[in-house]
């Protein structure tokens, strides 16, 4: 978890931005030194341990007494173990990007474009080109040796993006991405760009790594990485403008602007007018009626964009202000930097996919369609069956008195009415459900969505309740922020966003408290409802290899209403692997709540011993 609040992050970004203007050389020097701190932390500790071990060994060669002390006290072994643990912690494996790989001999025109851009920009060599199904493009560096580097460079291009943009616009997009890692972009800027990505990835990798060595490095990077990200943010933001300038230089300012506008406008347009309509067909037919990407290509060719709708979308995008949540400036600021007036959205007659993929393009489309249908066929059928079942039951419920329905039936009635009928008819049903369960966050969320869509500000009260649910916090934060922003209440919108972030931090802290249990954790006798305890005991009695059982509770600071229990059991009968038995017990238990399961004689016996001492025997 980051050890830096958003307020502190923004404050550091602002100070850095002021410094770039007032003292640019000093800022660059400090940023370079700050970047080196990460390397010093990693390799300094490692080399210090290696030097200490080597020095002790060398000294022991000349001193028998010292040698005996090292062996007797096991000091040399402690140091060697520390070195091994640190190396193991540093050997963080990063997953390489995966996707549909294109080969040079299959798509020579595409690779000619890549080679030309790489040569013009003196950019890094691209080792592999991957197509994915996003409306985006990126150059990703994969460090094959983890924190030790040796990068392999991937160009990831969205196939829908190639279907949407003209070859010249696509060239502008690629030039922007190549520009980040080019010699023309200044070696220092490109280095900082790579370091920013590296530290963020390393911090994320250490977050999931285990061992005390990884724990030590995680604590450092949790402190260091967000501060480096904040201090380098000013340079990263300017890099985006410079990458746009590079794209404009290699194509033209008008082309670069056209590509930006087309991407910003067509992505939501395609979602609304093609993908949503395509997915809605799952409500009516059990199998997709046609292949999705072939259908998208026909849609782009045969369905000209509604000019008025596109103008509205662009106007909305032009109202968005640059924010510290993203290094990418707003569309308005990027167009101003290019010195170009806002162009209209255009539909290309020849797209980059047809031009650059050539004959291979037909096979690419067929492969994308086949992979999509394979990956989504089951989900499509499940949706069809769900809709058919829901509509049948909804028809049976029509005209029912809400007061006569059970809670579960009323909830289904309300949700299905909203999904298949209208918000207007669903709202009274949700309100009736809220009268029964006033703290139900899911119900509060739906009520808020309906009220806010009516421009009814009272929906914010329900939205505030809904965001106490960790699964809804993101949607609630965005919905409330945008609603207040649209009402012209910028200060209230910012306050809503900050309150949501504070709530999210509580959720993250609560999650971390519940991630693990150790012998050092404070435990106490369990406070658990009789009904839940009875169900737990009943299930344990049905497990043949489970003998005596003890239950304890781990006190938690955050969200104590969601308790954490630790169940320790003694195995009985013939058991070949107590660790596997422990896993089977954990998998078999089906009781509401958070439970850690430990075997009294397995690897977690130290924790089990604490449970026996501090908890209560329940079986």
C-alpha cells in the first residue's frame, strides 16, 4: 500500500512543477539523484552484505580464532542466508505481455512503418509486435532479469484502433509512443520514463512477494516509489506534450490533432453504438449472430458517425480539465499545445489495418473472431439463459404487492424491473426494499443511480451509504464527482472525491489486516453468533480427519464489524500430509465470515499453538 496520501502527492507535484519553472537545472539534478536512490537501496544493501561476507571470510583465513567464532556463532551463515534472501526478494519475475503476435514476414508493411519510425526517432528496438482488442497503443518494456533489467521491448497495438484510424493517424499514434523512448526525446527524459515504470512495477511485485527480504524491500519501495512518482510527475507530464510534438513533426500538427480527437470520440461512440448493441443480442439469441470484429469492420464502413453526436462528445471532452490523477493532459490542453483548432471527427476510407496488414489482415480478423467467440461463448449462453429465466419470473411477478413478497423475491423483482422494464417502475420497489433493510448498500446504489439520472441531488445521500461497500466505492466516487461537477459545484466535487479516497484507504487498510495471520498477532476469545458457530461445528463434525478444534479471533482496527477468526484443529486418523489436509478443510468449510484454518501439527503450528492458548475449544 502507498504510504502517501493524495493530498501529499498533489502538494509534492505542485512543488516540483514550480521548481521546473524557477530552477530547471536544479530540478533535473535532484530528480536524477532521486532516481538513483532506488538503485542504491537495492544494490547498496546487496553489495554491503556481499562485502561483509567476503571480508569476514578473508579475515578468518588469517585468524583461526575468528574462524572458530564465525563457525561457532554461525555468523557467516546468517550473512549468507541474508544475501540469499535478498537475492530471492530481488529476483522478481514480471509477466511478459501476451497477445496475438505478428511476424515480420507476414506483415511487411507494418514492420516497414515500425522500422522507419525507430530509425527517425533513434528509438529502442522493438522485439515483438502484439495486437490486442483495445482501442489503444503502447510500447512496453519487459525486464527479463527483473530489477536487474535486460529489457525486451513490445509494441502493443489495439486491433480496433487500426480499424478506426487512417494510416497517417496511426503513424502519429505510434510516433507518440515511440517518442517516449527515443533518442530525440532526450536520453534523460527517456531514462526517467523507464525508471518511473520500473519502480511502480517493482513495488507492485514486492506487494505480492513473500519472505522477510521482500518485506524489507516492500517497506522501502512503499515509501520511495510514490514520492519518486510525484516528484517526476512534472517531467512525465511535459513528456506527453513532447511526445505529441514528435508525432506532429513526423506527420503534421493537423494529423496528430485528428488522431487525438478521433480516439477520444470514437472509443465511446463504438462502445455505445456497436459493442453495447452487439452484447444486447445475448438477451435474445443463444449464440452470437455474427463474428464481432468482422461486424465491427462492417459497422465502421457502413455506418457513418452522427456528426451532431460526435460534436457533443468532443465538446464534453474539451470541458475535461487536466488532473493530477493522470500524467496525460486533457484533450483541450494537448490540442492547445499543438497549436491546432479542434478538428471534426472523420471516418477514414482506408484504415491502417487494411493498409498495413495487407492480405494477412483477413486471417488476423478471423483469428480474433475465433478467439473472442471461444473465450466468450459460455458467458454469452449464460447471459441468454439468465435473461430468459428472469423475464419468465418477472412476468409471473407483475402486479404483485411488494408488501407480500419475501426480501429475496422483492430484491429480484426490483433488479429485474430496472434491467428489463424501466427505472421509473423499479424505483418504488427499491424504496420498499430500503424500508425493510435501510443499510443495504446495493439497494442504496441503485436508488442513487436512478435519482441522479433524474438530476435529483437527494440521490447523493444514498450514494454516500453505497460507498461504504468496498465493491462499490469506485463507481460511487466517479458518479458523485461527475454529478457535482456537472452541477458546477467544483469544490463539493473535490470534497466528494477526497472523502471517497479516505474511505478507500480504510478499505485497503482493512484488507491488509485480513491478508494474513502470524504468531505475533494478538488473539482473543471469539465473539461469534451461536447460529454461525453451530453451523461451523456441524460442518467440522462431518470431516473424518478433524479431531479437536479451537477458535480464536484476531482483533482488527479497521471495519471491526467484519471479524477475523482463526480455527486450529488437531488431525486424527491416517494423514499423509497435514498441510494438504489443512487446505482441504479450508476449501470444504462453507460458513459466512473470514476464517484462517491452521493444523496443530502442520507448517502453521506456531499460529495454532497461539489459538489453543488464547482461544476457546469448540469441538
